[in-house]
C-alpha cells in the first residue's frame, strides 16, 4: 500500500508589481526562509523539519520558481526593499529570518535595515561580503568555472547529491535555467557581494547564528568565521558531511541546529 506524499501549500502575494510565490507550512512563531541558488522545493525534507517548530514562510525570489519579475526589477537593492515590505505584512511578533547562500546575503542586508523587527538571524553558507584582498576570490564564480569543478566544490558527496540533469523533466530544466539566469542578473557585478555590507553588519540587532557546511568549496568555512565576527554576538558553527547546501545534504542536522537556536 503506497503512502501519499503531502506537498506543502503555496500561495501568491502581490507586492510592488511582483507576484510572489510563497510556500507556507507549520504553525507558531514565523520563520522567514530566503532561498539560495534555487527556490525551495516543497518536497525537501527540510521543509517538514523546520515546520515542526515554527510557521515556515518561504517565498521564491522574483524570477525564481513561480514568482514573476518585472523588467525593471533586477538588483539586490530591489529584493531587500521588497522583502522589507513583505515583512510588514507578517504578524507583529518576534520574527526569525533565515537565509541560505544567496538568500543569506539578502537576510544580512535585511537584518541591517530592519533593526529590532528581526529577533533572530540564521545565516547558512551566506554570500554577500568581501573578506580577502582584491586579488583573492572569496566566492567561486559558478557561472564561469567548469561545471565539474562547481559540482565538486558544492557538495560533500557529489555522487549522491549533485543534480542529474538527464533525469529531469523538461519543466524542471526550464525552471532551473530561469533561476540561474535570474541569479546572474542579481549578483553578477560585483560578483555576489556588496562592498558596503561589511561596514553595516555591526549594526545588526538580532541574535545571530552563522552555520556552514564543513566541506563548502563555494565559500569556505573561514569566510563564514569572518562573517560571524562582524555581527555582534554571533555564534559560528559548522555542519559535518555538508558542502554549500546543508539544507539538502544534512537537513536533519541543520534543522536540529535551528531548533536549538530558536529555543535559546
């Protein structure tokens, strides 16, 4: 006898000329999750794991997944202001903001601007700052590096977790391609960071946890440690057997760290 898979519901929110696709699951205090290079697949185990302890709210950035992107909407500045407006639509109660990779960059920018509206901040393998000298690349250029190199540096276990494009349906490939094109538009120049963000990270008022895949080769753990030191009181931890996407490789371990942090 087969068991039906329950897919979390999504709805649509209209803001600033954008139709946002928003995944919602669970109940309790809200946890706003901002995704990384790809939008959140509702079937990911992490969705159910996080929803056990919070009301998970996971929008797809404009141009990702099922969200629209107006022609004149194409910068991180646009995204930050859109999400500040989105936060104003949420209940006025303690809000946890969590960002993965590119979404971690957005979460850091938002936390700077939102002040005490953000109660807790969780950054997971976040992008967004420059920590080395001008000649040293902190973040692997996923658009220009060889695909095999990108895969090797993205995953702890490449054979198990790297996407198998030949096995994907056409609609999945189209969405993946659209996500990648949109990511390039938002973060290509300068590549995946804001030169001014380091200056303002010390203004973050939220309690912060910075988590990193121990095997991340896109942005190495030393980058994460430097990130955490710029945020007052932030705690830095690594997740073993995970690369740049612990939400996929180690969802239970990631959810456990989040759960413990939410209880503090």
